[in-house]
């Protein structure tokens, strides 16, 4: 660029992006795609005014999108999983028996515990939400549970494993960026995770299944009757999710795991579904299941999945990643970190700065890995100089990166969860308790000094000796 953008201008641009998105989603109540695209155009125009060439801006967009190709491929694969599990009867079977086992007053805490177990075994919130999460939302719908409450419970449990499981990408990525042993990182995260999870479980225990009013026993029986007549309700349909769990536990890559689940599910479909054709299978994989059972509730639950169902999320993610790429290409993140990394010396201020940086990157770029990578790299030296153990840095970027990403409507996780669960991010935010309680405990521990283990820095020693 011919002219360098100054920090005040960068802050104004960041504030403008946030204001546009907040106003559009909360007050105007529109989909986030066009407002986010407007922010991308605005930022590109400002960059051009400061002398950035189109090639620079275009390269920034492409680099941002390339960084997010893996999550996009996961989104497409999850769409196939949902479609195949509907076709084979996996989700209908889970619905059929889930309505007998889960009671409305215990739904929220049950959904939380089930998704915690699944996400801990798979290490993936996407896999958990796209599989068992879809089934739980269907059960909640039948039982008359508030959809926002159900989604909040599912997302909270799914992100527990994404944060804590040794199989999770982010759980390996955060300590890897900082240079901390993964198991030390997990142990240190218990300080924020355990109290946040306990409070979340208590809240869901109290909330139970409050919502639109419980469905009566006759309606549940009618829905179960429709499911048994229209779909194969059989233990064989559960082979695919078992395969997914086993392969995930063996630490195989996530996309081959999901594809294996799709293949197994399709094989089961040919075994259980009468008159199934290859043409029908391909149509379902493309468009999702499209059937009329005569019961509106069942139709609304099972007519999901397919590649096309993911395009809402993918188009939003592409725009968000492009925006993040332009921000990086213009050097705005570097400006921000250059301003803050030498100003925070005390542990509380340093951790608060780290958390704000991770949250800010999530709000601006919508990309979880960037929200871990950039603060982790930029602020590492500040932690060393201040004598604050690096495990606090890895824990903070995990709490502010992994857990905050699903709370941003235009983020990769937020877009996927909203489209898959059928509940907007704005609606489930109040109930996704675990996701915002953990960062709150991060700040509490930072300013109280509990679990920090800060050593005296050279500056502190000098001041003490002078005194």
C-alpha cells in the first residue's frame, strides 16, 4: 500500500463492521450475508483509497477462503451424513426411542450430557451437532421444548468436547501455537471449564424443558406410529453412528470418518428400505430427504440434510473468510496487536487483552483458528516478559476462540449450527450458557490470580529491589 492505515482508522473500521452487523441482525432482522458483503466492499474500498491494489485485496480474500476450505468440506460432508441418516432410519430410530426415554422436564440437562459424551468421543462439535444434535432437536420439537433452549443445550454440550477432548483439533492447535503440552493445557482449562459446566448443568436442570407446552401422550404415540410406518425403526440403523464414534476415537481424520458413516448408512438403507434405487439415494444426498408422511411434525423433522442444505452456511462462511483475509492483507490485525502487546504487563490485564483479541477476531473474521493463532503468536512474548505461564495464554485463546465462535452469527460455527439446528444464533445465545460462562471465569481467575501461577518479571524484581 502507498499509505499505511493508522490505528485510529483501523479501530473506526472495526467499530463500523460491528455496528453494521449488530444493527442488521438485531434491529433490521435480516440474514447476515448481505450486511457482511457490504462490510467486505466497504473495507476493500478503504484499502483502495490507501493505495492497496486490487491484486492485494483479491489475494487477501483468496488466502482467507483457502484457510477455511477444511471447515467448508466438513459442512458439505455433514450435509451428506444428515441426509443418509434420515434415509436409513437412523434419526427416526433415535427419535422413536428418545421420546420414550427423555422426559420434557429433563430434556435440557439430558441433551447437555448426551452431547458432552458424544463430543468428547469425537472431538468435533460439527459432528456432534450434525448427527445426535439433529436427533435431539427433533425429540425436543415433539416434546414441546423451546427450540432456543434445546439448541443452547446441544451447542453447549457439543462445544465442551471441542474445547476439552484430546481428539479435538482446537485442543491440539491452541497449545501447539503457544508451545504448551496438550495435557497440561487440558488440565489448566479445568479451572474455567468445571465451574462453567456445573453452573450450566444446574441452569438446565432448573429450566428443564420449558417452552411451547408439552406434547400430550396421544400425540407422541401418533408420531411414533408414523415413524414406525414410514421408516425402518431397527437397531441396525445405529451401525453408522457407532462406526463414526469408533473411528473418531481411533483419531482418524474427520472427513473420512464422516464419509465412512455415509457409506455405511447408505448400505443399511439398501438393506432396510423397500424399493430403494440408486437414483433415490443420489437425489436425497443432493437435496435431502423430501417425503410426506401425513404428519406435519414428523415432516418438519425428517426433511433435512443434503449438499444443498449446507449452501446457506457455506455462502456466509465464504464471505466472512474473505473479509478476514482482507483485514489481514491490509495489516489491520498487526496494527491492533502492535498496540496492545507491549501495554499489558500484569496478569489480569494481559489475559483480558488476550481474551478481547480472540473475541474481536471472531467478531471481525468469523474464523476460530485465526482467533487462536493470531493472539497466540502475537502475545506470547508479552507473557514470557511478564512471567505469566504460557498455559494461561493457551487457555485464554481456547475460551475466547473456540467457545465464542459459535456465538457469532456470521462465523463458521455459528452459521453451521444455525442452519443445521434450525435456530438462529441470536435466539440460542442466551441458552448457550457454557460458551459465555467459560470466558467469564477466565476473566475472574485473571483478576483474582487463582490458577495463574505468575512469576515475578524482571521489571517487578527491579522495582522491588529499588524500594
